[in-house]
């Protein structure tokens, strides 16, 4: 389960050390925008050591690497892939080939270190107009791709428009990303809400993203994690209804009924699928985090 | 690896360590730390282990530690040594 993804600057030891106690389902150890060009080498070594020595219990690790147009991305992968982070986030991904280039290099590093191929997954960051237009091709480019992620800040710079709290300027991109991801069968994550102090705004933005179909949302501040987790968790009413649906289906099967209804509404396949997803999330949230030891 | 020139890594922020390496005929290590009394020996051992792993036999290493854990000290020493050796 991944509702929230919290960015942690890759060259900041006090944040790296505490990444797993901030409540986020995933943390993104950032080697890209949060690190100045002169400190790329230091951040890469620090993140590698953090992956090697810190446990990050119950928290998925994503490493955001530098774009393939730079001299840094292969060095980033050389350092972190041997430590098998859960996912790599390639940046400025604009087409399927960008994904293939990164995936092929990861495969080389995996092979070099005796790691089974496709152990490390990908969550491409789509943050250009071209990337949005190619979202489905990116999402289905490679079997490593487990999710796609919308980057609103760079996208609006590329669109030559102002980034606003209302987010009208990224409405098309959000819809297109969700549709592309669902068509490709992968998860999809929304851009961070960048006003750290506006908690009401964060809730509204997250609720809107959820209503469009996003799986979860990224955050640049630990203060936003709780709100994101709350919005992207099923409500108690959702959970109760899901259990009612599954119980109704069970009883109908016992009675040999083909068509069943609950509260006057026919229960069809999409409702059952949704109920199963809600129960799966309930287990993940309330059933405790699985220990990887 | 040889220390050809002076180089630094890290910061003076909490939980970090500022490392400076310089060319020197012998191996010298200077430690300043907010937890000097409790951890100076361990910090020195950590630094020596990193230098040995990188094949550094001589040089002056000065650290100003602000409570960094081992893996941070290791990272900052490695970065400073690689920068001093011309690697980036």
C-alpha cells in the first residue's frame, strides 16, 4: 500500500536518518532537484550508505535519480541499485524510450551484482508536456513500471503557465495521467501541494486528486503526510459497505443465486472489485505493516 | 587512492560532520565533536576503516562532528577523499 510519498533531500543526514518515522508509506530519497550540482557526489554516497545501514522499517524506499540528459544518472544507479531500493524514480521522462534506457541500465547493474532481473521497479516522473501526451506509452513501456507520477511544477513551467492552488492548469494532465495509468494497469500519483502551511488547501487538493482516480499523492513536507494518508484511506463507511458486499455475495453463492442486490442496488463485478480493493487496503492499514525480516 | 589536494565534504548542521582532507607525509587525524568524550575513539576507528578501504596511507583528515552516525561519517570521509583524489 502506497498512499503517501514523502520527499527527503538526499544530502541531509538528519532527515535521512528519520525518514521512516514521519508516517509516510514511502519516502523518496532525492538525488535530483534537492541536491545542487556540486553536491551530487556527496548525496549519492550518503544515500547509498543510508540504504546500506538504516533499516527504514515499514517504509518503502524510492530513489529519485537525475535525468538521463545529465552525467549523473548512471552514477546514481551504480551506487543505489546494489542495495535494492523498492523503486527508482527516473525524472523528466518524456517517452517510452526514456524508460527503456533507464531500465536497461538497471538490468546491467542488477546483473553485475547478481541481483535477479526486475527486482527494482520504476515510477517514472512525468513533468513535461510531451511526457503527459506519452503517458500511456511510458506507463506500459517496461515491466518494471509499477506506477507513474505527475510533477506539476516543472510541467507548468513547460506549459508556460502559472502554478496555482486551484490547479486548473494541470487538470488535463491529471486526467490524462490517471487514464493512462489505469489503462496500463499501474498506479498513479499526484503532484505535491506546495504550500506547506495551508493544511485545508492540502485536504482539498488531495480529495480532488482522489476523486479523479489517483492512487495517492506525494508531499514535500512531513506536515502533509497525515492528511494525505487520511484522504487516500477508505472511510469506515467504505469498509463496512465492502464487507456487506462480500457477505452478500457469499450468501448468494450458497443459495445459488446468479444476480444479487444490496440496499436495492444490483451488485455487479465492478462493485465487487472495488469492495475487494477496500478490504485489501483495510488489511494493509489496520492489519499492521508486514515486517520484512 | 592518493590525497593530491585539499578537499572538504559535509556540513556543520546537526547530525552531519564536516570533513577536510589535505596532503600530508604521514597519516594524521584530528577530531572535534559535540560527543567527543563518549565517541572520539569510535569516530577515529570509523575514519581509519574508510581510509583503509580506499587505500589511503597518508594525509591529514580533520573532522568537525555535529553528532553524525557512523554511516554519515563514512560517507563524508569517502566523499572528501574521492574529491581530493580527483574523483567527482
